[in-house]
């Protein structure tokens, strides 16, 4: 954490040291922005690990795609989703919760570092975690501390969506599973070798997996690029309204490729937990799960720019299908879903508390640094 405090305030002290030691030809401003971007890339690596499961667990669990192909496809599609459909969510996290003038070097570094640690803990346990919820809570901490929180956006748009969307995902999946999929399954259509080996079914699963990854790009990349964009504009001293989108796109170009790295590092364990250990997927089920979860997330991204959890939408859809097949008691007895719920509560709380603590420490040390 020492690097955070050394770089606080206007960044003069850090810039002078790094300017002298790293390269006299490099601008001090570049050195000043370097640490937050490195933390953002570290966060993106953790997001890549967590986001691999909801994207490709259906394809992997139904044995349609090899594990080695997943990181590359995931990284490319996430990047496209961020560039094409990520504007609204990046705006929410960059300007919608905390006044953008407060998103300076230290605040953004604190936010991204706190989220990274909470997600790293979840990834080490092999639990797919909501990056968006952890990020929102990490942004909320300094916003509360400085008395600049946009409570209307948080309490009446974002938090309600966190509860409503997974319920919708579960209900739609359960109804489809009970009244459409299950009757078809009883007639033996879903276990037909001819149907399951049909290339159209396999291609559909792959398309749905890419669709999920695209939706992740539209929502989760903003967790890093949104705050980074506001910070960069503040440090450059340029206009927020006319430059935010351009800086956000440039930030995305740096952050998004790290998702593929995270998928390679953390993806296998999480894929195994969600794809193989929760429920034995059928190919039709895989298409249903992917379509429901991705559509709900993309809708949240495009309509309101709400940072929300694809992980939870995906698991809710999986549980919906599972309950339709096995019943409520069996799905919770035979799977590790309970462990998921515990980590979903712990990780955002860790992000909030760590961000609040670091914000307090930085504020206390400000007179010493300045």
C-alpha cells in the first residue's frame, strides 16, 4: 500500500521520484497515471477469471468446447462488448455515483485496489463473484466519506436491480424448464443422440457463450474503465462532458485485453465449479441458461447503465433449470450453491470496508504528504 500514499495529492512527490528513476524522457503525468492503470489491469485480470464461468460454463459443462479455446474467445468478445455497448455503465461508475471531480489519483487507486483484493479472495476459493457489486460498494465508500454519494441512483436503481434481475432470471428459467423443457425431456427428445449431436445445437451453444461474453463486456469492463476515465480527465485538466467518452474508449483499449489473461489464470477452477459441479447440463439447457442471463445483463447495461452481476444471473438461471428437474431441496443438498451465496455477501463487504478504511487513512495522511 506504500505506493498509494507516496503518490497521493497532486502526485508531485511520486512524479519527481518516478520521473527521475524510471526514465527522464517520460512525462511525470504519464508516471502519475501509471499506477492506477496497473491496478485497473490487475482488477481486469481478476474480472476475467470471475467472468469466464457465466460465459462459458454452459458450453464447457455440456462438453461442446475445449477448455483451451475459452480464454482467447472470451477476451476478444468482452472487448467488443465494452467498445460497442459499454458506454452507459462506464458513465454510471465514472460520474453517476460519486461526483467525478473526486475521482482523483488516490481515490481511484483505492477503489480499484479494494475491488481487486475482494475478487482475488473469491477467485482463490474458486467462487464466481460479482465484480459490479464489489465495484459499486468500493465507489460508495469514498462517496459516503466525502458526503457526495448519489443516493437516488444507488438506492432506487442499482440495488433494486441486484435483487430483481436474479429473481427474474430464476423465474424465467424455472418456467421454461418446468413447462417447456421438462415435457420435451420426458418424451425423450432432449436425450436423442441425433438432436444432441446436431451441429446447429452445438453452434447455438457457442454463439450463446459468445453472447454472454459480449454482455460481460458491456457491463463489467466499466468497473475499471469508468473510474479510470474520470481520473484521467481530472489529471489532464480537460473538460469532462466533451471528453469522457473518448477517454473511456482509450481506457477500455488498455483494460479489456486483461480479461483474457484472467480467464487463462483463474478460469479453469471456476469453470469446473459452475459447469461440472452445480448441475449436469444438457445442450438445450445450456442455450436457455446463456440466453436468459446474457439478455438480462445486456438490457441493464443498455437501458439504465446499471452495473449488475452476470454471475448471479447465470447461477439463478442454472438453479431455475435445476429446480425444475430436481426440486428445491435436492438442488441445494446436492450442489455447492450455498457456498456461492456466502461469498457473494462477503466480497462486496470486503471491498466496501477496505475502500472506506483506505479513504480514511489517506485523508488522515493528507497534511503529511502535502
